[in-house]
């Protein structure tokens, strides 16, 4: 196995995570991500004695609360945290380039 | 300077009841201590809010033991109107619009929130060094790490800046820094404490818990924050009990197990020696000790990497620069907004974990890694279940070493995982785990014992922890060492 990922492999996982990396970071992560992924690969050698999966350790079945109207959050308060807004609307840049 | 904050909670409570002091005296003292401290334990000190609350309490009856006592909260617990950053640049200016359920409970108990503590960014780390605000320092030796991720909470309680703090524990983040800083920390049973308002990292692992100077006060704080919350579907309907009720009971006849893996080569000898001393002490007191094997313990690091990073990559998708927090200026399009905001806003460790987590969950990988991890996770839980049919408690070390140098292991992406090899299993199985200090190494650095209990059995853990605390009578105040 190679000691580091290719530049393209790093860019692929960065793209999956929607994270833009600098050139310097790409170089650093080529090694670091490889180290981490190799370590994670140890799971392939584990012999299973059980097929059942445990997704959550919660011991009770999740129950839904009554569907009754509660207190509303104040839209003005919510909008204070929004980086770009117009009235009570959140502004985002164009979704699709030409 | 007054020293009311050095008194026990019971003593402070008496003084408040008899009107010898007012809550404001405690708040002023805490503020003075925090402002004179160079530990970098806090990200935000809420002087104004704390003073206001203390004044309000002056007209109220002292109705419970924790009334008027200052408490610090880890900065991933949201507080209405008070900056909450999770120690990340991406939440630079985030002012929550609601309180976490634990915050409501603390307010209902008339405790006083003094500020928000430093931590690893989004609780990802074992040293608190991934904080955007710089690492907190260990009160026992400032050149060493506090542990993490609840490092600020551990440091401020250890240094006696405040008597109480809350931390969160996804893979040891309460227990390991408590061990490094010489305090008592409890990660309760999964579902014991509401996670509503805890900034999610690994939703099937996260749990909020108390960090305190001693065992009794820890149980008192767990009394306050426990209970069913309709806003967290995974919180349990189990009745809130008095967690102090077994404190003081004899441990004679108690059946205790030590997993062989917990005393294996991965643990430093000086840590094992202390744990062995405790084992002898417990035997002498009439408890039985058996060495047992728990399946898959040696795989807990790998499991945590896969489940922890997987859940994190999904949970942290919400930080996109659109609705709150840091956002880049004049993005070209929405992809540009996401990519650059997250690229600039997240730190190195967080980006690494999100990227690997996204990779592990993508396409076929989900089967190879995540699915298999969940199967092993079930195996761990089943094995613990079996052990608890026979034993009351499981013990071992929390950390494989004592607190190490701030410069050590900085460029090792695996270090933060292997530091926590012994604390992951409890999170995987949803079991309660705690730290109780059991002594010091030759450099006078604290060593802690991990106690793992059966689900919903925190009271028995406090019983054992309190017995050990009473027998050892350690001086756990780092101010008296220098």
C-alpha cells in the first residue's frame, strides 16, 4: 500500500464533505487521511460472532410527543443569526451556474 | 479574598440559609478567581448575566442544596442569548435562541451560570488543543494538557474557580480530562440526561454529565440534570432517583470485575500500580474482584473511529454558512459558499474527521465499515450485559497515561483516538462510566479510576467511588501543591 493518498483521492473526500482545501492542506491530508484510513481498515480483520446491529444504545422505544402547538420561536430572534437576510427570508447565492 | 468557594456545598448552603452570605458573594468570588486565572479554561465569562441572576436570587428562599452556586458549562451546550461556539471559528458569532434542557434545569434549581468553558473544537479531541481559542492548561502542571474534550470544565473545577461544571462525553470526554485533572466526572447512562441543546457530535454516543470536586456533589448535580425530556426522543422515562442514596453504604460483598484488556500493555505501569492498590483495598474491605474478558474491547478504537466520525460527518453537515455562524463574503454560488465557509470555519482535526466520516459512509463503504461496526458494537453491549448479570461494577483505569506535555503528539492523527481506548466501550454500550481520583504519580500528576456501571445504576457507582474517596482522603487541590 502506498504511504499516502493521491491528490485526487483527497479532493474526492473533501468534495464529499463539502470542504474546500488549500494547496497546503491537500498535501498534509494526503498523509494524515491515509494514516487514519489504514487504521480504520483494521475492522476488516475483526471476526464477527454476531450479526445483529446496534444503532443506538437507547433502551426504550422512541415515543412521539403529542402533536399539540407549543411556543413559537420569535422570527426576529432567529433572523439575527442569519448571515445574509432580506426581511424574514434567508438569502443564498445562485444554486446553479450558467 | 473570600474563600467561600472552598467550602463544601453543604457549608455554603448553611451560610446562604442563615443569610451570612448572599449568592452575589459567591458570584463575585468566582469572577475574581476566573479573571485571575491563566488557565484559559473559559471561552466566555458571563459576568453581567451571573450578577443579574445573583441579585434576583436575593429575594428568593434558599430551597435546595445547589441554590445560588456558580456553575460553568461546556461551550457546546446552548444558552439563550449567550455566545456558544463549541470552540469553533464557524460559530464565531452564534447567539442561541433557546436554552438546552440541562440549562433550564440548572436555572430551575437556581444555580448561577458563570460562563462557557473551553474544549476541543466540536468536542473532537483528547487534549482540548483543537480549540480555536487555544488549549486550556492543566492546573497541576501548566505545561501539560488538561485532556479533553471537556478540558476547560475539568481545569476550572480542579483549580477551584467554580465548584461545578457540565461536560459532554462522546468517547470519554468527561472521564479522561477528569482523570488528568484530578476531579470526579460522570458520564451517565445513555438517555439519563436530555441531549436537547447539546451541539450534536455522535448522537448515539453523546451524553452530558457533571464534573465536580467530590463524589457527593457530583451525585447532587446529576440529581438536578436528569430526567425524561419530550424534546429528546432517546431520553428515558426512568424515574428520577436520588443518586446520593447509596453513598456511605458498605461495599462488603460487592462483586467487581476488571477486564483484562484494561490492565494490558497499553496502560502505563504507574497507572496500573495505582489501580492495583485500589483493587487490594477493595478486597480487604470484603469486595470480590474477578478478572474477566469482554468481547471486542480491543476493537473499541476502530469502532469509535467509524461510528464517531460517521455520525459527526452527518451532524456537522448543518454548518453551511446559510442560517447561522460564520459565512464567507460574496460566494460565487452555493457550492462555493459551503466549501469555503466549511474550509475556513472548521479546524484541522474537525475537517479530518468529517472527510473520513463522509468517505466511510459513502456508497459501498457503508457496508464494509459502518454496518460491520454496528455489528461489533452490538457484540460489545451483549458481552457487557452478560458481565453485569454476575457483577455489580466494572473497574479499570480511565486513561492509559497521566496528563502529558502540551507539545506531545501534535502531528499524530491517531493520538487522540488511542488516548481514549479505555473510555470508548462505555459509550458504545450506552453504559454509565465515571472517574474518581485515586492518587498521583511521582511527578504529582493525578491518576484516576474508571468505574463502569450497569445501565441506570449510577447510584452504585457513586457508592463505590465515595468509599474510595473516603479511604484515600487525597488532597486534590492543585493550589496547595505549588
